[in-house]
C-alpha cells in the first residue's frame, strides 16, 4: 500500500518535522502510531494523504511514486485515501447531509456538487452511512449543533461515502471522553475490517493502541523509534519513547500500575500488570 | 508573522502621542477653525434664528406626499445600489483572495508552475487594484461622473453607490475569504475535491453569513449616502433638500430632514434585525 523511504519534511521556518522516515504498510493492515506530541505524526499523516509534499525522500502509493502525480491524477489518488481528523474538520454551518455527501466531491462534477448544495442528492446513501455510525436522526441537523463525539461520527460517515482503500485517522479520539473514544476506535476498526480497508491511526493513548492494533509504530523526533506487535512493546521502550514529555508519562505510570482511564475496555497488557 | 512583529522596532507610545498631537495642531491651524466665531453671541443668535425659521414643519398634504415619494426613492436607490455593490464585490473578492489563487493549505500538496503562479499573481494584483480605485473615489464624485454620463435622476445615484460600495465590500469580502478556518478545507482536499468544489463546500459556507452581514451594514451607510447624492442631482431626498435650501423653503426643509431621520432609523433597525439573524 504505502512505501516510504527516507522521507524528510522541513517547514519554511526551518523546523524539521520528519527526519528520514522509512516504513512499509501492506494492504489491509491496521497500524497504530504513538509517540510524544511534536514527534511528527500529524505531518506524516498529511504527507500520507497527499495534501503535503515531503521535502525529500520517496513515497510510493500502490507502487506509484506520488511525486510524479499532479492535477487530476493527484486528486484521483486522494480519493482512495480517507482522512479523519482530531476535530474542526467539518463545515459547521452546513447541514450534516452536506458534510457527509462531501465524501463524493472527488467523483462529482462541480455542477453536480453545486446542485446537491441546493437540493441534496443521494440522501439515502448519506442516511445509510449515518445509520452505520449510529446517528441516523441527525441527517438534516446543523453540524455545529452536534456534540464533539457526534461530529466525529459525521466525519466517519463522510469517509464511508468516500469509500477509500486506506483510512487515516489523526488523533480521532483526543477530544472525546474515554467511553466514546473506545466506541469510535472500535467502529473504525470494524468498518475497516468489513471492507478490507487499510487503517492507520495516530493515538495519544497508548492503552488504546496496544489493545486494538496488531502493529505499533513508535515515532520520536521525526523517525521510527520502534515497529513491533503490541506484545513486544515493553514499559522500558515506552519510557524511552516518551522521555522528556512529562504529561504523557503520568499516563504510563498508571498503565504500569495496571489501571487505565478506559476501564474494562482495555485488557491488562502482558508486561504491564506487575 | 510573530517573528516579523517582534523584529519590528518598538516606538515609544509617548512619541506616537506627541506626533499625533502635532498633526492635529497643524490641521487645526490649516482649517482656520474659529470656535470664537461659532460660539460668539452673534453666532449663537444666527443659529437660533435659522432653527426658529425651520419651525413648524410643512405638514400639508402636498409637502408630505412629496417627502414620502422622495424618501421611497432614496430607499430604493440605497437598496438597489447595495445589491449592485454586492454583485460587483463578489467576483472581484474571489480574485483578491490569495488563499484561493496561489497560497496556503490548498497549495501545499502540489506546487504551482512558474507561469500559472505568475498568472495568478497578476489576477490578484489586478483585482486588488480595481477594488482600491473603486473605493478610494468617494460616492459623491462617482455620482457627479454618472450624472454627466446618464443624466439626472436616481439612476446615477444607484451606479455611484454600487461602484463605490462595491470597492469597499470587495475588500471586506476578500478579508473574510482569507480568514476562513483552513482545517475543513484540508479535510475536503483530502477527499480529492478540486479547488472550485472546495470553494463551494468549504470556503463560501463559512464566508457567506459574514458577506450578508457586511452588505447589510453597508446598506445602513448607503441610506445616509443616498440622501446626500441628491445634492449633485442624483435623485431622492437630497435633490429635494437642495431645492428647498436654494428657494428658502425652510418649513419644507424641516419636513425633508424629518423624513431622512425616519428613513435612516427604520433602515438601521431593519438591518440590525436581519444581521442578528444571519450571524
């Protein structure tokens, strides 16, 4: 699916977000990315969904070097990648139906898109997607009147309409409460399983990553720190991954004591129930 | 942005106050302000005499009907002028928005070639220039020009308001367009949407309520301006005011002033009520 070799991203202000990142993700894989804030995870996801260009290095998507894509080819490649963000990625003033149908914008002509704003088309399709994420009654609600968790479900419904091969979720549960976080992560996992989509997720919470993902990538200072299955991830490795980042270490300490903020939704992990 | 602000030299606030004070003093002298003449016994008496002569307002059926017709005409000039302004402002504002043409989140995934970028910079510069010219020429000057072009009456008033306010609104619309939240745009872009579709689904839905609000506010400004434009022959109450002053019809003048007051107050209230509903 994805092949990255030595990808670097240096922003205009000189800050280095990615510093030689190499990794390969196969079709249908589920991968969680963890690491301290500022490690470059969000930049990586923007490069993976082709809205940001790496400064150097190579990124292949299904064998194609994306540096060779432009214009309509680039947009077509983007339609095969669906992205869910932390929040604020919906247009609050539009009704839910339009935000969901925006998943079609890569396929629709501009005229069709404009027509749908005046009189929504494919509403049954949108209604089905909303039913799948558990809020069928919100089809004609104004988006900014929904709660944070409901808005996140609308974002997932948009990705369902887009029907991509890869789902990228960049901190999708950082702004919702723990119970909701578990239900959104499992929803994304189940949806990806059903239609054999590749799922890549940035997670702030180590517990969720280790519980729900078969492959864990630790990212630190713009590089891959480790790339392991969850049972191989030791508390010492996590200590090292988050070294120098105070707030996240408190969470690790709780993990070491066998407690976590998600209760029974996350099983005790081998190596952590000392 | 912040780096620029920090590196910019900080001026002492006292120096700025002293500079502004000197400028006010120089202007006061240059305009030959003479408060003594205004507030002298003779000056105050003149004011009293003129105000007394205005009373009572002419409330005869003929004068009232005349004022009402002129008021409706002024209302219509301001309304049509404001709609024309919004129609002029909208396309020019799209051309005066860097984040739509060549800069920002929509251009991070793919760099523009040199020739397309130069073309877009040209469109931006041209739109900005046209807007600046439209708005720096005052509406009264536009009215004089259009009276010369299309003759006396309300039509040159409509054109003058539309062109000047078009320049003002175009600048404001452009600022609104550049200020929309870029995060939804990034999400729309990631679905493979073209930039035109991102404008339709991401930028305009965020911007249009503010467009409407600004247009309504400018309508309030335009109802006052429409009352003035008549002085140069561009229709409405102003034209009647000019005639009343010239022919020493003081009682009718007061009726017209009251008509302006009523009309401006009504439009202010209506516009405020509407603005509260769009935002």
